[in-house]
């Protein structure tokens, strides 16, 4: 099966961006680890980070056409703002898990609302990059 990992804006800065909140690992560290875990299970893992809403939307449209089976999605700041990305996920009909590195509920009030949580199969937040690993484990089981 094919799993797509989507990372929203500013996540390309991981490693140097507010390390107290987001940790010291880079996005490449995380993607490499997920790709090898997926390969171990016989799955194909694709990933994209973009700072542009339209690129993420177009990638989600392609994912539907391509037959992607599952998405792990950290929409980053778009979590709290983007009806357009929500609509893209609904249109794709691809099941997904929403992931956040930080515990958004322990932060500013504007991070408490997500445009994705009610349409996600599950939500993981506050566990740092391990959240992606846990989401991937869940995806393996849900794909079967
Ligand atoms: C984030 C949380 C968001 O509120 C924030 O805008 C991000 C990252 C996280 O992974 O903790 O950019 O999605």
C-alpha cells in the first residue's frame, strides 16, 4: 500500500525552529525513519512538505488519482485556518490521521480549534516526532 505523509508550513524549519517546542530532529530525519519503517512492512511511503496551501491541496488531489491508501497529515498552522485543505481532504476520501508535534491544547487558544480533527480517523498531538511513528503504526493496521 501507499502512505502519504504531508507536512504543512514552517515544518521545513524543524531542528532549528523553537527546539523547546518542536525538538531537535529535522524533517528529513523524521521522513527517513518513516520511509524505512514503511518499507520494512512492505509499504511505499511518499512525503511532501510545503509552505503553500495550494501545493498541499494539489498534492491531495493527485493522491486521490494515484490511489494513495492512507495519509498522515500535520497541517501545521493551516490546521487552524484552512477550510480549503479540509475540503480537499473530504474530496479525496482518503482516510487520515492528524498529527501535531506539540500539544496544541496546552498552547494559545487559537491553536485549540482544528479544521481537521472531526474528519480525521484519529488525532495525535504532544508526543513530538514519535506521534508520526505511532500514526504510522495505526495506519499499517488500518490499511489491512
Ligand atoms: C503544529 C502546531 C501548530 O499549531 C503550529 O502552527 C505548527 C506545528 C505542531 O506540529 O505542533 O506549525 O502543527
